[in-house]
């Protein structure tokens, strides 16, 4: 082999080595570039969300006039906005690892059939199992499989009542009459609140405060109604509704629990709300006169 041939061969090997250095950067880790798993669908464009799973039952959500509702099979109930927003965050999820679905054994990854499917409008996200090393979950969108942080599984496997709005008077107008165990507040034409039985010591501000407490009351969480025995009830009449809201008092302590049998749920409120919902605020303490210094 001639000297010129050896020289050309050496230059070719050197050029190839330089190309490999540029591509693989030995000694340095390649920086993974996160890729959006869903493209072309913004949260405000979603008008329906369906969670398909074997156990528990399928969930169907519909957006109406900027509010989400859960269809339970019998009726539509107002949904908890923060829970729906958590589901919608999947639209902004990114993944560093992604693979063509056809190149994988999707049965081994729990994607064929999927463990659950989350559908935004007509777009489906199929949920599979988690990988052993980083406990990230396999999800399939169209023809691509991604590995994402596993922060949605607890949502898509939750019971339906976990998605019901926590506020007691959601989708209701102003209170016009409040019937509590031991007392009733009704609004006159003034409009002022009248208390039965009458108590001349109670101020108008105290009555209004009690009404406001009920108007703004919200539960920590909601559970399934189980025909719990209740000896007391609260009846709330509101504007724009022909029928009053009737709540059963399941427990005052150690946990305040109010049941709504017509929706099949129980509201679990903090014990600290007991006094603010079932008793009138006491009078403000009189200011103490300053004491003279001897």
C-alpha cells in the first residue's frame, strides 16, 4: 500500500473520529429534550372529558357556561373545579422518552388493553403500567408511547364522588330562608332577617353573618352516602330554585358531617365550622377602659 493511500486512509479515519466526537460528545451526558405529549389542544378548547376504566365506573364530564358537570348516570352534578383542572394539566405534560408505538410490545407495557383511557373531546390518552427504574408511567397518544411522571393515576382511578364540588350551595342563588335545629332565619321585604324564636339581643349583623357562613360553607372532602342515620336536618331556601336544599346532620363531632341523600353524598367539614354554622355569633366584647397608672 502506497504512502499516499495510507495518508488518505488516516485522514478519513480522523475525519470519522471528529464526527463521532461532535455527535456523541464522549464524557458528557446527552441532554434530553422534553417533548409535549399532546399538541394542538388547549385546556379552554376542551368541552368534554371521559375517564374510561373497568373499576370503578366510567366518568363523563361536560363543560357548560364555564362550569364542569359530572354525569352520574341519573343526573348532572357540579364538579370540583380543582379536580378537573388537575386532569386538564395532562394537556401540558412533557416527556423526555418517547417511542413509536408499533415498535413496542404494548401488551407488556399495560397498554393493550390499557389500564384506563382519558379522553379529551375526541383525543384519547391510554394509560399503561409503570417502568421499574423511575416509576414513570407509559401513556400512548396516537402512534407514540411516552414515559411521564406518574401524577395522574390517582385521579383517573378515583370514585365519582371525589369529583363533586365541595361547596354546599353550589349553583344556588341567595339564601331567603334558613331552617336550623332550634331556630329559623327568614328574610322580610325590607330586606332584613327575622329570627324565630325572637331574640331582641341578637343584632342584624349577627344574623347576616350566620347567613354568610352558610353561603360560603365548603367541605374538606366528599364521600358516598350510606343511609347514615340522622335526627336533625337543615333546610335552605334560595332564589331561583323551586325546591329548598335539604341537608341531614349525620354528625356534629368529632367531625361535622352533612348528608345530601338526593345526590348520594356526604360533606365532611372541619369541626371548627360547627359553631359558625349552628350558633349565632356572640356580641363583640365591650372595649375595656384604660387603667390609670398609680
